[in-house]
């Protein structure tokens, strides 16, 4: 294509305000100087054809319906929750002193150092775990569709003065808070073993193997004070010490039995509120086999974290989902975990039309689409803003289809150690996340980083806007190496690395949704390059506009151009130039000079390749014009090695040396006086201080020459 054709296309696009590629032609949100950030051209990476999508009534009617088998019986797991008090000096009294708030943590030599008692009561917590509504036991029953739920443990000997009849017990132990003693494991053991007089634990060894595991008994210890995972600051003197929510081994022995896991965290969550169910649900999931999906810090991690790393964020309980609604509305586990823990069915499917259901129907199932790479595949599920997920996202979105990319090769290395999604370098090298949601909106234009980690509408669904219904895996790329659709292509792959799984959603958001899958094994698609509009240099009267090619996508660049205007619709003072393409720098540029200072200029970068046409837009504001210089500076040295003294001299004026400075200089040279001033240290080029400083004179220095009086 000749350049005149490209320029004609550019002018056509400008005059008709047409969208000629997936990037928006209107200027995106920008950083403070108006320059697009790495993700500002488009947050959604979808490149979707603009034709309307018809309602495929016949395809929906003939879709293969995939539903989970109904749960025959709900397994009940007894749960004991222990509210602990740490009576360090063993006197049976809370030694907190309001008049001396630092007493319990300021002096390690005192017997009461590390003492800390609960500020809440059992009834403050009981209904959050075992009551009606949005409770822990109901959360797990909903998540697992009735496969199991936690129930309050029954006491064999009723604790004295207990306000609750089951499930919870308050225990006081004569040891310091674990953050004071540094002995978390020993503290947990002592707290748990203090419950032995009240419970016959042999009843819970259902398989008679001498060990009670997490599927036979749930254990939670509420430590007095705030949990670090919910806030960084302590409440001060009374609750100075904190623990960080954990799931860990329970090295205790009661009734001749050993135990598996315990969830250990603070009694308070954010601010001064009672710990809500999000963190307890997260830690109990660990007890049952779930792993972390957030940025974890392990011994082999030796680098800083990277922001906007692709991971599950609020869309998994094991990432950030436990904090939704301040912990009162924890989100579900991601589909990989639900399958891994046996709480959801996985159905392997190929190309075809399928109908699936949401969690609240109790028919929720996950579709798995295998690819030519045996280790990498896609999971498809419905996530709706209902039940415990009513606060899954901000805004008015109803939810819809979500698609996840899974890499089992990475899971085999990193999942069990909780590093599947960390952005830190593990063993000196960063790896791609192995469990990743592919949001419809939220990713940067290249499809590598999640620019908006809390997107309001990341779902896929049928609507009046055809782009909401289409998923193409080729819009997403490995964050570490930029490959399309995969983290790494299989060794037997032939040709361009352009695999593409295509999914069309045929239903509006609802408890049943139908999708059409194509290209699962042989899908390929060439995507146009991804371009970001920015500038390389910017002055008061010139801009070098650059089209940065952030993803070439195996394309061959044919032509490129850049347009500049003083209006967002590109109708005023329009200038269009051919651009210079630099393959080594992956950019094309054009210089615009003769511009006005302090003026907002909009610009578009246009590119044509063998994969199609693309454009990106942004704006910048030219700098303030340089002010006319009215003075210069002369630096005086009373001696070669003396301290400098600088005087500002207006153009058209003579140098005036303050008498006080001269007097001070002469006081350091008794019997001498200044004979004259010179422009060089060697005192060979005299300077007349009565010279009028001409306009435009640059700064310079002069040196004093001394002689005897």
C-alpha cells in the first residue's frame, strides 16, 4: 500500500470519526501530562468485529447442557473456635492499665510482659460463624453446593459460665502473647490442649487412624488483638501485639490423638471491628488443601514484587477475594481450586455449543478446553453477583462468563508451595502465573498486565454491544515473554505462534448461559500490532510524536503516519505526516514544530500491516515558552582556593561588589589590597569591573590579584 493511500485512509478516519481498529479513536484517560500510560489506549484487549451479533435461538436450543450431579448428602465437619487470653504472669487477672498503656509491652523483664486478653466476647463472634445469613457455615455450603458445611462442635463437659452452648470456648493460658514470646507453635499447642477437658476428641477420629485431619475437625484460634493481614497498625497498649492470619500444623496431643491443621488469626479485622468471615474462610480453605494465589514471600523469593501482575485478585478466595465487603462477603474460590478440592466437576469439551449453570443452581460445572499444548488449557465458568458474591465487583454489572488460563507445568513446580501467581522471582527467575483470569476489560492494550485489578465488568455476555460476547485467547499474552495465547508453545508447533481459542457467549447474564467454542485444537488468528501513542520529545514549540509498537504479533509493517490537531475530534488545525519507522526501537515517529506554547495537542498514530490497520490516540500539552533572560551571574574568588561568592548582575548594569565582602576578604590578607580582577586563575586576562554587562552575556568567574599596600 502506497503512503498516499494510508494518508487518504487517515483523513477518512478523521473526517468520519470512524473506528478503524480495536483501539479507541477518542483520547484515552491519561497521566498528568496527557501522555497515555502503558495501558491507557484500551483497557479491554478485545479486537472484535463491529457487525451486530444475532440471537442464535436455534443454537441455544440445541446446546449440550452440562450440569453437576446433585449432592446426595451434605458432610458436616465439626468446628471449634477458641477465643484465647494470654495471662503472662498467671495471676488470673487482666493487668492492662489504662493509666499506663505501654505497661504490658515496654519492659521485657517484667512477669506481665506480653500479657494480652481478648477485648471481645464469644457472642460477638458466634453468629458470624454459625448463625443465619452470611455466615461461615453458609459460605462453605453455598460454595460446595451442599457437599459439606461446618457445624459447631458439641461439648462433652460444658465450660463454666459459657454464653454459648456449643462451637466456641474461651480459654486463658498462663503464657505471653505469641508475638511477645516468639513461640507461635508452642502457644497454639498450649491453647488447643487447654480444650481437652471439655471435649472427647476420639469421637472425631472417624477413620480410626489415630489422627484427626481437616475433613474431620476444623480448628480456629482467635488471638486477642488485631490480625495483621487485615491492617498494619495495632490498637495500641491494650491490644499492642498482633498475629498474622495463618494456616499451620497443629502439633498437639489430646486423648491420645494427633491433629492436622489449625487456623490462627486475630479477633479483630479492619479498624476496630470484629474479624469477619473472609479471613477465616481463607485460612480454613488452606487447612483443606487450598494454596495462596497472591504475591507470596517465600525463602526462595529474592526480588521485589511487580504491580499489575496478572492473577486472580478479587476473583478467588485465595487471592484477594477474602477481603470483599471488608471480609463480610468473601468471593468463591477460582474454578481450578474448586476442581482440585473436589467441590466442582470438570468437563473436558471441544468445539461446540454448551450450556452451563451458576453456583446457586447447585448445577455449577466447569468446562475445560484442552489445547495443542498438553500442559496449558482454559477453564470456563459462570460467576454472577448473587449470594456471597453479590459484591464480587463494584458497579452495576450482573456478572457472566469468566475464562481462565491454566498452566499445569507451572503448577507442578509452584502451586503446592503457594507461589503459583507471585510476581517475585522464585529461585532467581520470574515465572508466568499458572492460574489467571482473562478479563474482558482490565488488561492493558498488549494483554500482558492487568491495568485495572478491580474491573467493574470483566465478564463475557450477550448484549447490544457485540464486543461483550466475544473472547479470543490471542488477545492475551505471556507476561514474561509476550507469546500469544500460551506461556510457551509446544515443541511440535509449526508456523507462526498465533494460536487462538474463540468463544462466543450466546446468552445474557443469568443462572444458565450458553457459549459457542471454536478453534480449540487448530484455531489460529493473526492480530494487528498493538500501538501506544506517546511522545519522545516535547518543548514549547515542538513535539516528536511516537507510535510505540508494544506487540508486533508477527506482523510486517507496511505504512505508518501520525496526525496532530488542537481538537479532540481532529477537525481543527489538523496536520498529518508520514512517519519514520524504526524496527530496532519498535516505533514510528514524526516531528511537529512551529507549535504554540502551553497548548493541548491531540495526536493519533496510524499503522498498516499485513495483519490489518490499527491506531492509537493521546494528547500532550506543550511547555511554557522560555522567558527572556534579564541577568547573569558573576562568581568572585578572593583567592584561587577561596570560597566562591556569586553576584547577580542585570544586563546593562555594572558589577557592584559589596563593601562588607571586600572588607572581610582584606581582613584575611593583612598589609595587602586588591590590585585588580582577572578572568583566569593564572591572572593573565584582566577584567574591568566597571564594564557594563551586555545583554546575552553568559555567566563567568573572576579572580582577585593582590599587592602590598
